[in-house]
C-alpha cells in the first residue's frame, strides 16, 4: 500500500501499477487514465474508493514512477513496448 497524506493506494491497485511498471502489462481503464494524465477520465472510471484517493495516485506517479512511464498515452505506449522488449 502507498500512502500520501490521508490518501492511499490499495495493495490490489499497487499490483496493477507494479505489473505495468515492471512488465509493461496494460492496466485497467482507471489506471490508464491516471497514467495518461487524464483527470476527467480517471474521475469517470473510478470506483468510490479510488475516486477519494486520486491524490495518492498522482503523488505516486509524480514522486515514485520513472518520468518516462507516465504523463501521456504516447509515453504509456512507449513504456509498455520497452518493457515487453526486455522480457
């Protein structure tokens, strides 16, 4: 679990983030919106728990994830290809 102030990312969501970051496995629609820096998409796709905790997801990617792994759909696609090529 990752925490930021009073917000958190659950272990199950961290699993999806780690699969994406480590292996280039595409995440679900909510995480895809977060990774692509699509706030309106993230809000539209979030369940109640993740909706309340969006600041933790933003903090995680901003502070913990490699800069070239998030921020746009192009960066996400390039990241996934690079990770799959290393496998």
